[in-house]
C-alpha cells in the first residue's frame, strides 16, 4: 500500500519537473525517520527507488503474460475436449474430425480431375466442403438419416457431400469422389448401407444392410462320402462349431470395412442411420448370391485327434 502511494507521489513529483532527489526524500518520509541512516546518499536512494518500481512493473507484466498463457492453455484444453467429444484434452484424439486432418485440406485444394471437369469438380468440392463443414460445426454431433434421406447423398444431388453407410454408421466419402462419385468404380456404395455386399462381394444383388444368412457363404458344403467320417452326433457338434465360426467371419469382414472407413484419413464418420425397430423383419429374407454360392467348398477330411 505504501509502495503504491509512493509511486503515485513519485509520478506526481516527476510531473512537476522536480529532480529525482525528491523521490528519495519521499522514500525516507514514507519509511519513517528510522530509515534515514547516515551514509546512504540521496542519488543512490533515488536509483533504488526507480529500480524497485521497474522491478514491480516487470513482475506485473510477467504475471499478465502468465495469466494469458494460462487462459490460452485452458481454452485449448476445453476446445480439444469439445471437438473430440470428450476423447482428449490435449488434441491427442485418435479419430480427429476431418477438418483437423491435413490430408483433408490437401485433398480439397489439389484437383486430380481432367481439365474439362475441373470447374465442375471444383464447384462440387467447394459446395460439399461448405455443407459438410457447416453441418458438422453447426450440428456439433452425429447426424441421423433414414435410408431414404441417405440416398440423396449419392452424388446426384448437387451440393451434397458423398455419404455411404456400413453397419448403420454413416461416413462422408467426398474425398473418394473418383471411386464413389457418379461414374466411379464403387459408386454403387454411395447413398446407402450395402453392408452385405462388403462381405459377399456381390455388388449387384447384395446392396442391402440385411446380413441374415450370409454366414452360409463361409459354411462348408455337405458331402456324403467325406461326412461319413463323423458319427451323426459328432456331425451335429461340428456343424454347430462351423456355424459359429462362419458368423464370426462375417462379423470380422464387416468390421474390417467399418474400421477401414473409421480410420481412413480421407473419410469421416458423420452419423448413423435412423431405422425403425422392425426394419429387418419387414425385408424379405435374402438369398445367398450366386457367386458366393459358387465359392463354397466341401468340408475337409477329418483330422486325426
Ligand atoms: C468383397 C470384395 C470387395 C470389396 C467389398 C471391395 C471394396 C472396395 C472399396 C470399398 C474400395 C474403395 C476403397 C477406398 O475408399 O479407398 C475398393 C477399391 C478398390 N478395389 Fe475393391 N473390393 C472388393 C474386391 C475387389 C477385387 C476382387 C478387386 C480386384 C479384382 C478389387 C479392386 C479394387 C481396386 C483396384 C480399388 C481401387 C479403386 C480405385 O482407385 O478406383 N476389389 N474396393
């Protein structure tokens, strides 16, 4: 309190064009008579006073810098937490939103299309960039689309990004325009959940999310001669095991594709398909596609125990 008063008075003294020696006197007055020891020269006191005031100013500005840095640090942690949906405070998220991935920004500005389609592609990219970015930022969370709504994201509706779904999860695949866009080799995957085809490889018959019975493609074919190596009880047990393994293979293959789109630096997970509870029962039970049927093999001979 005394120092602040001293500085104010010192400032006033300087305003009045008084020599620095007045400040030293003030110091002595403020500190009291006990401090006015002989042998301490006036000019030295004045210098000490100025140094002290300067030190205080420095300490003040250092404190301000510390405050700003602390604020920035906390703001950064908060922003990271919000953007990563609670995954990380330090931007160490495994699945960064696409607009934080350098590959995504690079892909927006590097054009790989022939000159004739350059303008069209650029428009498309700018429009999809704006709409996906805005959608994502404004919504601040996953989007939910019905199968019907998703079909508008297949590349035919101008200004819409390209979406596809696997196992009910929607991904933005606008960066794979040459594959999923109109005329692309995998265009049939855009605008729908074709989970079954990702496993069966039947890109015409199986463009559906219905996975029922697909494990059949991994089941061995019965053969009277080979199967006679097992008793009927053993065969029942073996078939139950085979069915279990076949289901696991379907699950693993589908998971491979979900992981592929989730972890790809080019694509972003944007939401989920909105479905009625009984959506599956309302579909006709699918048949195994011909090429998957054709690939099935007979059971191998019994191994010696
Ligand atoms: C179950 C079977 C298959 C599935 C589900 C499948 C799926 C896919 C998908 C989703 C992509 C796009 C990858 C990306 O976005 O980067 C792709 C790309 C590709 N696939 Fe397949 N694929 C299958 C079989 C095959 C087969 C048998 C071949 C070759 C004969 C093949 C050749 C290719 C090629 C060349 C690309 C790159 C396409 C391009 O750059 O335009 N795929 N595949």
